[in-house]
C-alpha cells in the first residue's frame, strides 16, 4: 500500500462560475471549440483573480490557446498572490512538477500551505504528501496525518485512502487497523479503486476485520473492473487459489493478463507460470518466456530465476547456460535463495561458467543460510571433496557477500 499523490490535478475549467459565464462550449463532431479566451483575458488583465486562474487553466490544458506552462504559471501566480486558493494550489503543482517554473519543493510547500490553510482539500492532501515524503520540508508523519485528516474529513477520497495507509502503517499515529479499515471503506464506497483494493487486502489478511476471502474478492473485483492493475492481480490470485471464489484457472489467466498488459511485474510472472504449467491456457513455453522476461527486466526477482530456469532447460528458448547464468546471477545477487542454489549448480557442473567448487560452495552456503534444503545437501556433499583451505575461502566469500539493492 503506497501513499497516493496522484491527486495533483489542475482544476477543471468547467467547475468555476466564471467559466460557466464566459465559456461557450460548442460540440460538433466531438470537437470542443472554446470561444471565451478574449473576454477571459480582458477580465484577467483587469485583475480578476478567478479569471486569472481560469486563464492559467486554459494555458495549462491548451484549450483555446497553445499549451504554455510558463504562461499558465504566470496567470496562477497573479491570482495566487491575491489569495485565490485554487490558484495557489495550481501554482504549487507547477513548482512540484517543474512545469513552467524551476522545480522547487520548498516553493511548492509554501503555496500548498497557503491554499490548505484556506480549506482547499486537494492542497491539504498534497501538502500532507510533501510532509510524508520529506519534500520541501523535513519528513514529518504527524504533520502529514494532520493534513490528510483535514482533507479526508472534507470528503477528499484520495486523502481518505492516504489517511488509512498512515493508520495501517502506524506512521504519524499509533498503528490501528480498524481505523485504517474505516477510512478505506469511506473511500471505497465512493468508488475509489485504490481504496477498494486496499480494503480487499485488509479482508484478505484479516487486519482490522475478520479474515474473509469472499469479501476480499468482492473488493478486488470492484477495483479490477475499474482497471486497477494490482487489484486485477489480486483477483487473479483468488481465482488461481480458489479463495473466496470457485477455483477457475481461465478466469485467473484473464485477470493476470489484464494486469500484465499494464506492466504489473508480479502478474507478468504469474501469467508466465500459467502458460508454463498449462493452467487455464494451452501449455506454451514461448509465451511463458515472453512474460517471464517482461517481469525479469523490471527487476522481479522470482521472474529472473524462472527465466534462468527456462534457459537452463531449453523451454521456450534454445538451451543456453550462459544466458541462464546471467539471470540466475541477477536474482542471486539480490538475495534470492532459489537463484543462489541454481547458480551454485552451474558452478558445480561447469554450465555457462567454468567449474569452480569454491564459488559453487559460496552460493550453496548463502542459499543454505536461508533454509534451502537442496543447497544444504549439496554443501554437505561438497565438503567431502574440498580441502579445509578451500572451504575456508568459500566461507570467507560468503561472509563478505552483501545483497545488491534493487
């Protein structure tokens, strides 16, 4: 569950009274023609803050004028300096994103705070995000919670979800799963897909509510049908495992594929597994390799190991031990015990690398430390054929090894 700051949406022109008075939108063959720029510019030049903000929106969105972030920022600033809350919020976004102005988190915080103190809910949520991430201000979870709560109590859905996350993680408040569920539910009932997925996770794990796989699946489905990739992945798992829904491999494949096509690495790995095993689809090693590779290239460790196995076995690709070693090593260096065991095997048998008993022992030793039984057995067998000096060197290499950061 990740804090969602994707609420940084410049205001909708159609929401303002001035735009309704000045903008005549003509729909013809799906083309929107805006006929208000000239009178809006006149009002803005006369110092009307609402007009200045709306003109900024038009430059920002390229409606009726060429898109121009610098001009948008200028307009927002004029209105913001008059105390216009939405313009302050919009100017803050420009500073946070570095559009039309140099990126400056401190300046973003300044303008978010001015808008937030006027009760602007989106600014309150975004200001909370700055405190949560420590951008432009020292990281301060308590201050983040304060502003998330203000926005959430105004019904700002994204803030309700974010406040729930703070309770679930115990950041800025004592960890309280029931309170997290309360806020997830509020946002979920308003149709927020992120909150629906997060509420599903709470039911799935029995946090703040009794564990209930059926309710979890319902929540995942609501979010999945809105295109939420993680929820699609989670719903697929329910169908694969038959938890909360009847086991249905075809339905699992359907939802894995939807998430995988959005770039969800875990779904890509799991979809590959369905193709590899022929579950819900005809067995197809080439298709499995395709999806393992997509996940592996995103750094998904289990997929890197699985892709290595496909190369080692020659399934879906020509057998290629060097390529197998490449992918085993990527996963092994990240600390994956299964990949460490696989890499140890390659060094033991000289597949894709020269035979090297010391390096084989090193990788078996690292995997064995994680409880890998095959590695423990192989390490024991190797000790019978290695000198004490060789074992000592392998153990030294094991002690000095540090997992790479993802």
